[in-house]
């Protein structure tokens, strides 16, 4: 079970990665275009690779076979952690097979909306198959069924393709997608941040800390020198 952050914002990536539980990054043309400031695309990709020592998915924008292959080779040459996102479809499947089998370039076959597409993704040799949770739901179908069916098929046949679930729209999507069998979720930063927060958690921690302070004020707890030093450091940091 892994979580990627779905963003091209360096500050969001840096903060999320500092938590120690994020193992990769995904981007797409829409995310890249949403950045408020102008930037050099190659430099941004390299900056992200410096921050996260895990897979970084970069999507091609070409629509023909040769264009996709050339783009993929270019992106893959920038850093060994780059995984090329190829859109699902006849051309995408063809390109995926060429990149994975002939060029040794890892592919994230993206925009998968149905189990039968996920089957084709695995047969093309894709390293990752990206299922779009929210967009499947928009069509009136159950995304968890697609995830569960794909997971069952892959596991029963020993298929190495990993299931990434994206298009996450709310916190419940995260729980449901993992329970359905997703290997990886790629999650917008705002939802990752919400995952770390809960009013009851914060209240409980405050109660524990207040109880500790009361015990110390009444001299009901004696600390050795190491613990006294740690407490003084903590007090200084929290000022």
C-alpha cells in the first residue's frame, strides 16, 4: 500500500514528503497548467526528482505513436525515477508495449475507466495502470467494482502491473479505493493534509499534555537528567 501526491507544486511536495509516508508523485497537463507562476518544465521535473526519491509520473501530450515515443524518451532521459504517463487507447497501448519491451521505459497507462481497459494495460506490459475513481463515478458506475475486479484479476494471474487510483474527490474515496484493492493512491495535497488532522486526535493530545504538565507542577513525577533536558528542549521549541 502506497500513497503518491498528485501535484506539481514544490512546496506541497516538500511538505508531504517530509511526513515520511509519501513514496511518489504524479502530474498531468492539467495539474501543470494550474500552477500560478511560470516555470521551465524540465527544471521543475528535475526539482521534483531532487525532492522525492521515488517514481514521478510525467504525461505526454502528443497524440501519435512517434510523438509519444519521442516525448517518452526525452522525459525518461531526465532522471531514472521518471515514469511516463501514456493515455489509454489503441495508440497508447501500442506505445506502452514499445516503451516497456524495447526501450526499458516504465509506463503509467492512464485514464482507465473500466476493467477491460485495465486488462489491456497489463497485457501491454504497463508498470502501472491508473484507474480514475471520480470520473468513473461521474459516468454512473461504481469505481470500487472496477478496482476490485482489476485487483482480483491481477492477483489471480500473478500480473505485476500495479493499480494506481487517481481522480480522488474526497476523503471517503481514499478509504474505499484502498479497501477495494488499490496498490497505490495518488492524492491531491489538500486531502493528504486532511488525513493528518482530526479534531478528536488534537483534543486527546492536548488532554494528555495538560495532564503531564499538572503532574510535573505538583512534583508527582520525577525525571532523570536525560528526560529533564528533553523537556526543556520541548518547552523552548513550543514557545
